[in-house]
C-alpha cells in the first residue's frame, strides 16, 4: 500500500505512517465540523465523498474538520487517520483548505484505503507563485481558471498576472477606453489580431474564483519601460521614438503621465484586493533613447539634479512607490529597481537575473524582502530537455535549459547567497513568458510538469526534499494532469512526448 510520503505532492513537513493498519473511506462518510468553518469547503468535501469511484459499504467513523487556535504557524494543518476516522485541524481557513485538499489527494491516489498516519504540515515559503504573461499571447478565462485549479491542488498561492507590456494591454480600464480599443490589438505573432482583453466583470469573476482557492492575484502594470501598449494608445504620455522600440517608455517629466498612471491604478485596485501591485521597472534602457536627446527631459534632469538618464529612471520609480503607498498598497518590481533606493517597507524585489547574484545580495543587504524567480531555473519559456529547440537556452543547448531536477534543487543551489537573510526571502515563483508560446497546448507543455516541481520546492522542507522520491510521486501525479486534459512533457518517456510547437 502506498503511504502519505509516497503520494502527497508537495511533500509534508512531517508524517508518521503505520502501514500495518488502514482505514477505508467509503462513499458519503459523515463530515462534521467545529468552529467557523467555510461552508463551501464542507460542501466541496461532501461532494467529493459522494463520488462513485469510492466504495459503498457500512459507514464506519467520520471525517472531522476543525479550527485549532493553538496552532501558531499560518497556513498550517494536521491530519490524523485512525480507527475512529479522520481528523483535520487547521490554524486558519487556508490551513484547513490545504488539509482537505491533501486528504482528497490521498483518497484519489490510494483509492480510499488510507494507512493510519499523522501529518503535520506547513509551507516553507509564504510566496508560492506562478506568473502568466498574457500580453504577448492571450489565452483567456477558461485557461486561467483551469490553471487556478491546478495551483490550488499544488498549494501554490500567488497568481502573478502579466496583463500589460509592449505587445498588448489586456484589461478593461473604463476611464481610458483606448487601452483596449487600440492597445489590445495584436499579439506577439500577429500585430493586427483583433483586440483581446478581459472585461472588468471577467476580472471580478476570476479574482473571486482565486480567492475561494486561497490564491492571491497580483496584477502587473509595467513602467516606465515596457509601456508600448499604453503609449501607442495615449501618445501624450509617450517618450516617442522610432523603430522597433518606439513608444516603449513613458514620458517621465509630464504630470499628465503620473495622472494617467494614478487613475489606472485606482481602477486596478478596485478589481484586485491584493496588498501589492507589480510595476515592472526593468529593461528601461531598451527603449528610452529619446530621453538622451529630448530638451524637456534633459532640462528636467538638470533642474532636479538627477545626474543622468539612469537617475531619471530612479526618480520615476521613487515617485511611483510613493504614489502606490498613498493608495495603501506596496510595490513589487524587478531587481533593476534596487538602486532607486525606495523605502524598504514599501518595496519588494523580484530577483530575476540569475547571472547577477550580486543584485540578490545587494537587495538583501539593503533590507528588502525578496522573491526568487531567476531565469535559471524558474523561467518556463526556457527549454526543459536537452533535445528541445523551440524554447530559450542560456549559453548553449548542452547545459542552458531548465530541467525538473534543477527546480527541485532550488533554492538550496543558491542558498549561500541568502544565508543569514532567510527571513527576507518571501518565496519563489515560476514565470511563464509567452513570446514563444502562442497556443494552449504549448503553454501546458512548457508549464507541466515543471510547475509541480516548483510547488515541491516552494512548500517542502529542504530536509524532506529528495529528487528520486519526488520523481516517484510525480509519476503517480501525471494521471491527474490527464484527467484535467492538460498537455505535458513526460520526463519518463521523452520520445513519446516530443516538443510541441
């Protein structure tokens, strides 16, 4: 009989198994609760236990779900399977949700026959994230809801939604309708594709769906670079420019620019209750060439003693941080914003440049909280197998890809860089950029099963992580992806799952 350690993904913090004794979960076993338990959680559990896949027999015992205020670790839960039945205790609503999901996973994998066991579990990191870029290519509500379901099953709790960038603006803003009538036209493959975006009603529906699964949605509004879709819609806030990077950056010296940004944020904050907004802040040098020649911008740099264009970029970031703080939110930005020297209590850094570990150290030494999402191994647009060619690679095909093993080994593979700063590391995130991903099957293929490995590394204690054990459990998990009709790369049989275009 399989035990909890062999079946549960991500691996529990602690489990004690008695394989000589077992408890059979029958169909419609009674579910009882104590404390202020979510009725939707109870209803979902009862519906699950009514499935025809469970055996019908005389019912013995019960499942009891309870809040336990004595449990101090947020999101933690405990489970005990014994002759009397099953008891799940949670420190909070999120812990109970994870406990119930763990039980459902055990019942599915073990066909209802559970070894007696005790499980005490909690996440390693508070931030267990997945980024989906829908600016470059748009996938729509059905796919997003499907991914939220997968995230919930894997105990991932942050959906970072990249809805604005050069290619397209993907969210309705009522004060600025051109953002969708003009800014949402085209994608990375076809610049004339009809406008694709989410209405505010769709956003509300998706946010509520995520909240029910204890997933926070983090919106991203890119600035001052990667702002082409805004600037082509409202040229008065654009720096201008010519060629491939025209309209790439905001005009940073006009009050009109900051007014537009503030107004957009007001609508975003009405839609997204998260305490954060991601502002990008990266790669401004790609398209700010007009800053070097524009007389107004050059005069502004001198008048404000900003020294140079980099100083202007940092001024912009500080001003946006202050604006966001005035609205009761906190900024998250890519690691280029470290040198803006914004207040550490108002900014979180996402470290993405894996080849610049000094930036990670700098952020920690300066007191910033940090989320780890380095290109290697946590960018999903990188190839995952040595024979694959359609995704990205770093430094050659022989070694520059992101296999599952490298994700399972993370972040221990770089722990020397954050030693003694562990309390500042909020967590890790898998980032799926979609320049090279233009259809749902390829999106699935590049996401799974690597996202399962991300869940393992984000949740499991380093002492519990083991690659061979994880691969054994992953093999057992693949039928869950089949059941959800998700296309995936099979690392156990690469030849039978060739690279999908």
